[in-house]
C-alpha cells in the first residue's frame, strides 16, 4: 500500500507533502497533455501538407491513443502498487522522449512510430495526476479541486491553438511537439520536491499477461476499424483474422483478470452500478470527443478555407466550455446530485452534435465554434461528475485503478473513434471521388489544406474535393450525433443516490 504521509515506517517524522505545490505540478503535467491535444489537432493540416499521406491522417491520432489506452490501466495499477510519483515520472519521461522525436519526423510513417512512444508515456499523465488529487484532498474538497484541474483545459484551449497556429504559420509545426519539453521538466521538479509518499514495500505480481492480451485486443480493433473497407475488404482474410484475434484476446483477458492475484483491471469495481454506467458512458463520449477534435480543423481549413489560427479557435471554445461547466458542476453535484448533473451534460452533448450535423461551408467558423462550446459544456458536466463519483465510491487501495479504468474507457473511446471515424471518412471520400473523378485519390485532399496548393487547383477539381470532404465529414458527424444520443440514454440509468465507501 502507498500513502501520502508525514510519518515514516518506524514513526519517524517525514517530509510533509505541500499540497498547493503538488497541485501546481499536477496541473502543469495535465496542461502538457491538454495543450498537446489542441496543438496537434490545429497543426495536423500543416503536418499532412508537409509530409503528405492524407490516408494516414487518422493513424497519427490512433497510434497515440492506442498506446495511451493500453498503458493507462497498467500505470493505474502500478501506481497503486509502487506509488504515484515514480510511475508518473516514468510516464512523463517517455512522453517527452516521444515529443522530441515527433519534432524530428521526416515522414508520416516515422511520425506515427514516434507518436506510439509519446502515447506510451501519455497513459500515465492524466489518470495518475487525477489520482494524486484524490489522495491529498478529502471527499468534500475533490469536486472543487477537479474544477481547478479542468481549468487547465481552458487555459490550454486559449493558449494551445493560438500558439499552435502561430508556430505553424511563422516557424514550424515541429515546435508544437518540442514545446512539451520545458513543461514536463518543470512538472517533474515540482513532484519530486513537494510530493512525499510512504511506500510500504512488498513483493508484487505484475499482470503482464493481462497487459499483453488487452494490447492485442485494442490493436486488432483499431486495425479493423481503420483499414476495413479501405485497404482490406470486410470479408478479407486479414479482417476475419483480426476479428478472431479480438475475440480470443478478450476472452483470454477476462479469464486472466479473474485468476490474476493483482489484475490490471479488477472487475469487482464494475459491480458498482454508478461506476459501470460512468465507464460505459465515458466510452461513448470518448468516441464523440475524438470525432470533433480530430476532424474539425480539416473542415474549417479545407472546406471553409480558413487559416490554421481560425481552425484552432473553433476547437478553443470546446476547451473553454469544458472548465466552465466543470467548475459549475462542483456546486451542482452538492445541490442536485450526480445523476441530474450528468443528464444536463448529456443534453448539451446532443445540442453540440446537432450543430455539427447542420454545419456547411457557408455558415462560417463561428457556427463550428458554437458547436464545440456546447460539446465542451457537456463533457465538463459529465466527466467531472463521473470522476468525483468514482473516487468517492472506492477505497484508497482501488482509487488509482478505478480512476484509470474510467480514463481507459474514455481513451478506448478515443481510440475506437479515431479508427472508426477515420475509416468512415476515408471510405466515403474514396467512394465519392471514384464517382466524380477517377484521377483523384484521398491523398489529393492534402491540396486543400495549404493555401498555395489550393489556389493552383482548377475550380472544378477544388469543388469536387471540397464537396467530397464535406459529404464525408458529415457522415462522421452523423455518427457523433448517434453516440451523443446513446450517451444520454446510458446516463438515465445512473442511480439517483451514490453510495460512498470512503
């Protein structure tokens, strides 16, 4: 067991954890992850225009999210076993190494490999940072502090896309990765100076088999969703083989977690109805979130013909709405409860999704920004309610893995969403172009994302590419709307009262 304590194993005084400074270090680590999301989404059109390979667009997100999803459970469990500080240090270190390498990428394939490394480290950042807050603050304080953590997304929203847009236009997209380095180093210094844990050493059994099995399952799902109907037909031996791998690895994972002494996913925590519903809903909202953040800049730049800074602004409003709603939810949780707060959030998710479904080139970026804001409000209300509810339901010994399990489900949603929606985009765009001009391919969409290249296109070719991109992205937003409706439906099953074991 690991605790934040002022007493040593023999009762000797220990260094005292300084909560304000630890909170600052944690917020800095989360800011690093948050600004990464907004900056990379803003820079992706420029990255694709420079490196080429539009067909690999979704893989830049999928590779990062794959490793993030797989490792989040492992990091969460390891933090319960060995302490938050050493495991978070390992995660931040890998994240920084990956960020440095991403900045040196000379091809899309190389960038995807480096994003795997970056994602391997990212799996530790948000869940362990959130768990540390659960450790050092009591139940009554957590809702308020979660609002502070969510404010990180608002700050990153204002600075991230603006900095990203400026770097892309006036310096290089490579700096959107390198900007992580000083942030990560400062966070590590703060953690090691001010967070002091009492680690009770004992022999642990790491669930390596479970980690391998869940990695195989998620990787196979991602390949099926990205490549199915694009490079491989749905009835091909590759797809059938991958689906078989998904089924077998999931069965193996469930069996392994039932027999492992220290499983990376203890299914006992899922028996709490509030945790079960929160985790399943986090999966569906995760799919929605990646659908908006990954593809909105492409619509704004490629279809609306706006510069990167404006595209970044349309995402900024999502991350402004998120912390505002999260701060409000701290008060709402104490007055109207978890269920009603989550239901209001679910309604906002639907409103935002409808905005994107009805979006056209002529409505302008303000329409896109409005839809993003509504999605942010919905995410802020639901995610904060879920985290506070989960951390108040489980004991300290399970808080790390319980928090990580919720993050895992959202990350899994991100991973599935990036793959599924990226596959839908490529599939519909390929079909549209083959019907209107067989000389054009999906990769020709790159030409819409850079002003100089776009101006060289004839009106006929540009219209075909823009119409195809518009139609394809609307299929994506239709799926996003469907998942927003499903999310609200799931929230209806949240218990009216939340039983706490803390």
